[in-house]
């Protein structure tokens, strides 16, 4: 999380193993083949299982070999996942209501046996929350107070999340030094919450790029228009507003902070009050702290969003025709837009005759070319095609320095040992190994003792939207071309589950999983224990 005028991002995908930097599916596959061969050899008292293993291992390697279209295993898994979704009826979403649910249940019960499967699919499509927000509830959803989302879903830790709208760090023309200072300030903001004992553990940045909203201009006219203004004058001003906004795009910026409900969180909350009241009091302290730190990070405007405004933002991301700031008819637990998905797109249908096609891509650190980058390296993503509505989001999982330093040193030792072994054998250098080794060296320097920096596991997502399949196809090609031009060598489309993938660019803090904690880090947490009796 350290920042200078130029930094090198990416170049490696994760921790090393005793077999080097291998993908998890490949290690599991090779392990299953080897273990199966040993068991069969012991049972049959023969060597033919080892011959089968010699055939099976190359097959596993081939199935897990990465290409520009992913791996063969990944494509096979995506096809199976999509078929299962269609069969279960989860490829569509209909907002749940009690009357519609009871009517569908009655229709299912009275249908002939052959039609019950279709009726069951209809019921399966009826849910309270869209897939991207499954498991979302609210610790606080009252009006004009910071909304605190309470999220708990399968495979992820329970978290509390708050969304802040922020103004940009820069205004108008600024020098390169001002840009560098802003980037360094954001790095210091992340570092402030990376230390052990901090409750905030995840930060998501969101930039929403959309057509210019004329609502503020129209509101100004209503407030300042003379009572005797002629109809021609009013029409003329309306034409000016429409012509100046046509073809232009505007940006809105948000920062989403997530607090895992860990033993440490519960311990501190218990000192603030009983039950949920203690949680809310602690969260109010954390929200005030984040707000102050964001101001220190040079953001010109900081405002925590209420639950209704957060829900309105997510509704707008499903239906860009709905104004982002329109909250009059929004309920925090009823913001899903009807949808009918395809394999490669999340297709929302706000009303009859209206459609929006969305597609989400993952930008992993492994796909980034290891080249120096300025703080505005992703500017082309923000200025991509004026007719393409999009959301760019980056997730940061904050890791304490001691834990991150130990992992970096372990990775660097593994890489250097492998380089030395290859050199002793007289083998030509491995470019991929050189890149991962240099990345490990950079990490070690960044989080050296006394640097006051901490670890940051990050990942990016981009959701593009179009009014038709053709528009989405055009935006897909634009995004891929733009990513290549800025040094992102591969774009991973989240096909077969695009409806859920869209949630990675919503203000929910979803989409990033930190590295697995080693035994030493867990033991130290256990040794730290709880707060002392009487401790503030």
C-alpha cells in the first residue's frame, strides 16, 4: 500500500507451495490421481494403477493449463453450472411478493404432474434479493442515518458494510505532483486500517460512469425561473440542457468499507452496549473515523449513504434509466429488478419493452503486466466508449504487516531457491518465475520494518451495460481492446453466473477473498485474548 510516482502492479497470483506456484485445481487433481494410484496398487497388488497415473497426470495438467480463454476445466465447470441453473430455474429473477408467491404455490398444487416442473421453476425464480445481493439485510435502515448493511451468505464471513459517496481528489487541471499526493494519501488511508487490532478489514472503490444527469439543472430552473417567463424561453433552455448533455458522460465515486463480525468486533461491541445497540454504537464510531480519514486522504466531499440511497444506487446499476439519486419509491429490502439471464449476460427487464444487458469481468493481479504505472494508469477504462455505461470497482483486503511480511519472505525464498536450482542444472531462465520473484522482492521492500505500510490483497472488476445484445457485444470488444492497451493481458469474464458477478461492482464489498491465514497468525490472535476487565 505504499505509493510513489510509479509503481509496478501485478505479476503474481498467490502464495507458493512445495510444488512452486501452481493453481489449486491442478494440485488437487494431481493429488487425487496420485492417491488413487497408491490405493489401487495396494488393493490389487499390481503396478498397472501407476501406469494409469502416468496417463492421468498429463490429462490433469492439460485440463488446468491456462489459455486466453481460461482452462478447459473452467469451461467445462461453467457449462455444468449454467445447465444446473437453468434446470433449477435460477436463471431468472422475479421480485418476491406474498400475493404472487401464494398464487404460484396454488398453481403448482393444482397443475397436472407434467406441468409441475415448470411451475416449480417459476417459484424458484421468485426471490427477495437478486443474486448479486443474496443474503443482504440491514443492521440500520432508518431514514437520513448512515445505512449499515448486514451480509451473510454461503461461503463468506458475515460482515457489516457502509457506503460513502466521495468527491474526487482532484478538481480541474492539477499538476502531476498533486496526482501523486492524492495516490499516496489513499495508500496511507488503507495503511491506517491495516494494522492488527483494527476492525475495518476491506475497502472497495467504485467509479460509476454514466450519461450526464440533468436533474440538478432542471431543479435550478424550477427554483430560479421567473413566474412570467414565456413558454418559448422555457423550451429554449430545455433544448440547451438536452443538447449539452447529449453524448456526455459523468462519474460518481463511492468507497465501501466492510467490518467482519469477528471475535474482536464482538468483544469491542460488548463494551459499548448490549446486543445490537452495542454494535450500532461501535459502528457509529467507526463511520466517524472513516469519514475523517477520507477527508485526510484529500477527498473533497464525503457522505455516508443511508440504506435507501444505497439501495437506490444498486437499483440504478440494474436499471440505468432510473436516476441514481431517486429514493422516493425505494425500499432497502426491495430493490431487485426482474431479470432473465443468458450464459454471458445478466439481462434486466425493468418493464415491458425495456431491457439492459450487463456483463462483468474480473481483473486479477496475475493478468497485469509487470510494468511501471502512474496513478492514472486506468484512465482509459474511465473514458472507454461514450455510449457504454460501466462500473469500475477495486477491492482491497487489508493484511497486517507482520503476516504479510512473513508471506512475502516465504514466497521470495521459494522463488530464489527455484531460480538457483534451475541455474545449477544449466536451464534457461524462466520468465514467469523471474516476474514472480521480482514481485516478491517488491512486496518485501514495501512492507519492510519501519515503513508503516501493510499488506493489500486486491482484485478489480468491471461491469459494462448496453441496451441490447449488439451494444453489449460492441462494449465487450472495446473493453478487451482497452485492457490490452493498458497492460492487462487477460480479461476473465464471469460467464455462467453473471447475475451474481454483477454484485462485485455493487456497493456491497463482495468479490475479494484474502489469502489464507497461516497457523502462526491464528495462534497469535488466540494468544492476544479478549479485552481486560475494565479496559476502555
